[in-house]
């Protein structure tokens, strides 16, 4: 049938969509460049970003995890304070808003009911909204004041992969161009750094055999797994854990490296897999300290680090990319490891039980 043709030679949409990520990032660079090859965002969106005294990012699931990384981009580069909220909580537990809030909705489908409920609420209060979505003309896009498109192409697999990295790429561009509008000089060229990210993504996608062997080594029979990281690695770990839960049904949780000892470490047993991310120089020593704590309790550590920070104990080393952009690269091994874990556990990768691609009920 038609869906088989679209999948091409791939056994699953998820694997195809993982592989498309380098192309998607390159496409986004193109789409957001003007004729002088400078990054470009519509002036009215930049005006709204510049006017805001605080940005409220609202999203669900994987898009929420993208929002957490997006906060880092916007606060680090554009110096605007950002809060990130899960849509379903926000609607009845609205935080005290700042004087001039701007809302950013992140939604692959643009149809998620929980996010739309918040959009309706804040429009009634008279606030402005920007939607970042993969689907032009979607409900969230139509009902928002502004839209930024992901240009990721249709995402069919229920577990989101390329939409997540596309969200990060677009958020990074929004953050960098907003910084420029606000007179903040960044010490790097984002176009160049995103191009390096795209090349690195390609290298990672070509390393499938290694990802499969990691999945077999750590996740073939386990009941549970933990993802730890500090700073943005923590946010990537949350997404890695969600991917693993969604498609392999392994109970997986992401934790901030330093928070583990305040309770969760009680769950560590002999051979419990701990996937630790170490891509951030300023927390490299402390996350490795956290790994030692769990190893002392019998855990089976799988350290994924970044070139320049690696040690002999690491299971996988990601080629170097700009440190703030590392989530775009670091998520790929986690997506692939989840994919192979699910495959070897005979799970329905593209259509996991109980899940829907787009959830249109609150
Ligand atoms: C569903 C999907 C998730 C997705 C979430 C938000 O639960 O299964 O993969 O992250 O909705 O979807 P959205 O389209 O708003 O990004």
C-alpha cells in the first residue's frame, strides 16, 4: 500500500525519520536564511520577542522536552527569562504572569487539545501567542498570532524524533536572532554551528550497529532504566527516557544527576542500566561523580560523552558540536538505542500500545 512506498527500504517510519534529521536541520537553515545568507525571523515575531519581559513556553510530551532546551537557548543567548509549562497543568494552575508575557506553543501536530486549551485561555486574557509547529494551517497555528514552521516533513511514527530536533533547531534560530535584535553579540555563527550539528547527526545515524549493540548490552532484558545528566543533558535524558518508555515499554526515568541521591538511588540494584550523558564541560566532573555513586550500588553504567570530555570508561563518544547545541546530537543515540531495544523486545515500534500520534482530547 501507499504507506509501504513512503517507508521506502526502511522497516519502520521511526528509523526513516531518525535518519532524516541531518536533512531536516539543513532544510531549516535554508528556510530561515534571507538572500544575504543571514538567519531571518519575521519582524513582527522579533518585535513580540523583544517586547516580552518573560516568555511562557507551553507544550506536551516530547515538545515539552524541546521547550526545556529552548529555554536554555533563549535565556543564554537572548537574555529573556523563560518558563516552561506542561499544558495540562497550566490550564487550571496558571502561574502569576509577568506584566508583558509572550506565549510560545510548541506542537508537532498543532492539534494537541491540552495545548489548545491554554491558547484559548490566554487569548481571552488578551495575550499574544507564537506557535512552533510542523503543520501549516493546524489549529494552534491558525489561532495564534504568529507561526514558525518546523519544515520536518510528515512525521508518521508515534514516537517523535525529527520533530524534536527540528523544534530545537528552530528555537535556537529564534533565540539567536532575538539576541541580535536586542543588541547582544554572540561569539559564534549559528549557521555554521548548525551545519556542524547536521554533519555530526549524519555520523551518529551511520553508527547504527554500535547503537544496536548498546541496546542489546544494556536493555535487552531489563525491567527498568535510568537516564541521568546535568544541565541540558538532564533535559535530553528526560526525552531519552520518554522514547524508551513509549516504544519498548521499559520503565525508564530521567533524573538530574545531583537529585538521584535524594531518593531515586534506592531503586538501583545489581545491573540496573544507567545511561549517563556527559556533554557539558562545566558539569562533567560532577556527573561522573554521580555515575560512581550508582556503580558503587551495582548499576551498569552506559556513559555517552562528547569528544573532548571523554574518558576510558565511556561507552560512546559523540563528535564535538557547540556545547549549547549538544542536545540536537546527543538525542540521536538515545533515539536509536530505544529503537533497537524495542525491536529486540518485539514491540510495535511505529504504533506502540495505548498511544496516539496526536491527542485531541484534554
Ligand atoms: C502525543 C504524542 C507525543 C507528543 C505529544 C505532543 O502524546 O504521542 O509523541 O510529544 O502528543 O504532541 P504535539 O503534536 O503537540 O507535539
